[in-house]
């Protein structure tokens, strides 16, 4: 009996299937993708705080001023926050894996340059480029994670891991910085990123799969430049209040320029065909309110590691490694809080869990503001640090979940960038404000009692800011049993 020849369509389909099987490798396990994405997030957040313990050594070696020290932190944070929306949109349009690799490569090279810096300006420039690389990398970490894990309880746990790793990176910075500064020298707080970055690059190239959104491949560079310049000038104006006061022209002029730049950014976003930050995105209540709360939380809580390490070294006389070890309980608390939050969210709602976490953090900040120049470790560093960071960890997971819910899949990278932008931009401005408070309260003195008075004022102000963040959440977002 003669066989019936297959039709052309079935033959073509079979050939396509064979070619597809030959070309497309099996998807890697979701946990492996989550691990690589979290490793990238850990590196960029670690670098926000890892330099804190090394600041006194940097000042001595490179001759940096007090304001120069602050800009070692702010140069990274402002570039990180200002370009993150651009990084998120670039990931959506050109591929999340591609932007992950580009951002991490730039971050790693800038770390090398910073570790080899011989002048203060070289270090600040390298830190700014590091921030730019981090801004390209960070939004892709959350988007890659949410793409690899289906929506539901598994994704909530993955986001909690991402939040815990990010928070843990900030928390671990003190210990890592202390060990490297005292064991080697301050340069290694930057140089350590080179081998670590190379390992994560290799893992990402192998295991992360490419994804992108459709649409026109056009980036809003004017918007990115305006928002970054506006942020930098605003932070500079606030820093000027330390020496010039709020009413001086040296303060008011940059603040006015910053306001104009930010208004210009909003005008550009409203009129451009492919905006960096579509203003209509903020019509989604969860996105708008969660990002507002994230911004205010960053203002209040970001400077915690900065002031705690300075207090431990400049007032209590700790060595860098002792200061880092002293913050280990806080590091563990923020990870524990981040992982515990998903268990509470289904029962009590994401908003309510976030509010409680923020208020616990505020209570810890208020406790820390009672510090003294001869305080004991347990009562002036360990216990208030645990309260602050357990609350912060508990708040960040539901805030990140709320901020990424309700957005269109094509805006996933943008929304992820917005989450990081809100937190980091708020932190950069908060550091400038709280540093101004600390300097004002200490009257520029380096006496331990005066320094303690300044640091205590910064923590008290941070506590008040965090209460405002909790109020924003309560007033602006509805609660639901499911945590939506």
C-alpha cells in the first residue's frame, strides 16, 4: 500500500519544530534566574553603603573635605536614581538581559577606576559612573525575576528574596567595608566588585533569557538629563545649607534652578511621543502611592548606615571592622523582616503590613536619637538597629509588591526602575537633609558630645519623616485582605 505523503503545512511545521528544538535551549530553573538577578541587585545596593565605613580613610588618603565625603555617597546615589528610569525603559525596549550585562559591565569597570583613584575628583567621577551602571542594571533585576516566576505566592516569595538581598546588601556594606578597609585598605571596598562582577556577568550570560516589550525603540534622553540634573542640583542646594544657611543666595539659587529643571522634565514627559516616565502611569493608585511612600521612606531611613558607622567610629572609637561587626545584628534583622513580610501580607494586606513596618522603623529611629557620647553597644547600636532594620525589611517587601502591581507588562522595566528610583532618590535627598541637621546641631564641632548631638538630631528627624510615610500609605491606598 502506498503511503499518503504529508501535506506541505505539516512538513513545514515539523521542520520548524525540529529547528526550534535545535536552537532553543531548555529554560533554566526559576531559582537559578532569581539567584543571578538577586546577585546583581546585591552588588548595586552594597555599593550604596559599603563606602560608609571607609569614608574616614578616604578623607585622610585623598584629602577630601566633609562635604566631599558626603558626595562620595551622593555621586553614586544621584546618578543611580536619576538614570534608573532610563535604564528601566532601555530594558523594556532593547532587552532586559542586554541591559543587565551592559549595566554590570559599566559598574565593574567604574569600580576598578574608583579603586585606583589618586585624587578626590577621580573617585567622585568613578562613583558617578558606577551609579550610571547601576541605574542600567538594577531595573532589569526585578523585571527578570518577575518574568521568570509566575504571579502568585511564588512571585511574592521571589520579590521578598529580592527585597531581602537588596536590604541585606545595604546592611552588609558596613561589615564588608570594615573588613576590607582594616584588613587591606579603603580601595578594596571598590576593587572587590571587579571579581564579583565578572562572576555575575558570566552567570547572567549563561542562564538569563532575553525578554523585551514591543513598541518603538526610542529613548527619552532629554527627560533623563533633566531629571538627573534637577536631582543633582537640588541635593547640592540642600548641602549648601550646612555652611550658607537656608536664606543665602548660594542655597536659594541652586534650589530654584532645580525646581525649574524638574518642572521642565514634567513638561517634556507630558509632550514627548515616547516619554521616559509616562505620567499616566501614576493614575494607577498602587503605583502612585507606593512609590510616594517609598520615596519618603528612603528620605527617612537611607542615612541610617551613614550615621551609625560615623557614630561608632567618630564617637565611640570603634575601628572600621568593629563598626562593621557591630551592625551585623541589624543586617540580619532587615533580611528577617523582608522574608517574614510575605507570610503576613495575605492575611493582613500589603498596605497594613507596610504601615506597621514603617512605624516600627520610626520607633527604632526615635530610640536611636537617645544615643549618648559614652553609650553602651547593646543599647545605643545593637537593639535600636535591630528595631529599625526589622521594620524596614518588613515594609520594603509589600511596598515593592504594591508598586509593581497593576502596571501593563510592557511597562515592567519602567515600573521596576521607578521603584528603585523612588527609594534611592529619596535616600539621596534625605542624606543631604539629615546631614544638614546633624551639622547644624553639632555646630561644626568634632567633639564627641557635639557630634552625638548632631547624629541624634538626624535620627529624630528621620523618625518624623517615616511617620509622614506611614500617613501617606494610610491616606492614599485602600487596604484589601489579599494585599492588593
